[in-house]
C-alpha cells in the first residue's frame, strides 16, 4: 500500500491502478477497504489521508516504513528506526493503517476473505504455526521466565517486543511478535520500552529470534546472609554492548529478582530429598548430586523449565557442597538457607 502510494500520481485510492500494481494481494486488501465496517473506518480514513498527501510526503513515509521493516536483517550496524521521527500526521496514517490489520488478524476470532491462501486466519492459526517445529519444546513454558504453563498455544499472550503504539508498522512483523506468559507481559513488560535509557540503537538490546539469550548470558549465584540470589552476567565480556543488552532485558522482565525468589524453594526441596536418602557422609551426597546433574543436563535440553534449577544445583555442587551438607544434617534445628 505505502509503496504503491509513493509511486501513484493519483490523489485517491484508485481500484484499477491498485489491482494492476498488486494483482496477488491487492484484491483482498481492496475488499477490506470497500467494506463498510465500523472498525475499518480509521483504516479507510488513513488511506484517504495518505493519497491526499504530496508524492514527496508519501515517498518519505514509504521509505521510513521499508527501512524499519529491515530492523532484524543487520542489527550489528546500529540500526535506527526512521518512522518514529516522521511528523505527527504521517505517524497517524501509519498507526491507523497497521493497527487495523493487527486488530483484525490477531485480536478477532478469525480473518476470512476470498483470495487468501487459507479461508480463515487468526490468533489460533498463528499460534499453531508458531509452536510447531523447533518451537514445540516451549509450548508448555514461557520463553522469557521459563515458568510452566498448561498450554502456551492457548494461554500465552502475543506480545510486541517494540510496542505497536510506538512503531505501529511493526505490529504484524514476525520478528516483533512473540509469545510470553501473561505475568511477563502484563505484570512486568506492560508498556515499558525496550530502549529504557532513551538511546535508540538495536545493538544495545536483545532481539527475538536473533539472540539466544541463554548462550549470551551467564547465570551466577551470590550467597547472602540468609538467602541466595541470582545475577545475570555476560558469557563473553568482550562482546560489544552485552552489558547494555542484559540491563535492558532485565529492566523489561526483572528476571534477577524474580528468579532469585525461587532459590529458597529449590534449596528446601533438594535438601528434603537428599535428607530422606540418609547419606552416611558428604561423599555419598556428592556422588548422588553428580548423578542428578548428569540427568538434569540431559533433561534441560528438552525441558527448558528445569534449566534454572539445574544451574543452581551445579553451583551448590561446585562451591557450596560442604555448607549444604552441614545444613542438611542438622538435627532439631530450623533450616538455614545457605
């Protein structure tokens, strides 16, 4: 649509010219434009405002949108979004057009028009496609906080990494949409912006589908007086902007504090389990932990929700074993979290 507007000399959205320009998708888009539906009114008005603009203005809008659509192609070169710098009238046209399609496709029961490759398409179809193939293993967990859900395909929210209100042309961009649990989405990320420090540079943030955070971030554990807590640190300190990326991600989802809250639970359940085995000495405990870690490492490959507890057990085994054993074998005393 915006590419067409940038080259058309017409001051109205001409059907014949449009279908000649876009014979494959043009028919169903024009069908939506012609529909006298109340929810389509802002979109129709956006198209009319677009064609009322000068060709120079239309070309500026199209160039900015086409540029922003490529944000995931080469993030290492300091990509800057251009549509956010357009004047308010242009931003309003972009917002009303793209958010209409977002609301129709992903916020309604289904999207049905003649001329599409599928008769109907909606959130359920998108979710089914998303959780097939390599994403099947995260169907029962949130990919951000790693907590379990009964069925993410039905229950998780489709979230925009870059807010649709801020960069609406990315409202349906596949690299800007991802499924996360309602807690991560509503309680933590909500309306926060990815660039929390105000510096808009994609090199300074993790990007969905491009960055595998587990490979880039090292989970550390810090023992405090009565509790253990987690710290997120770079796996490779020499990586450019890695600290800024971790800060941004933690600011969005507060993972250090949230994950630290699980440590006491992990400690108590492990302590109860090993105590029930009635080891005669620390060497027997060490051997049992070694076997458990071997199994846990294999399990974590296909059960990502076990990853955090596995890392915690590794830390206990590697540096806290004596304190853990001492705490575990205490008689007639309350558990002291190491």
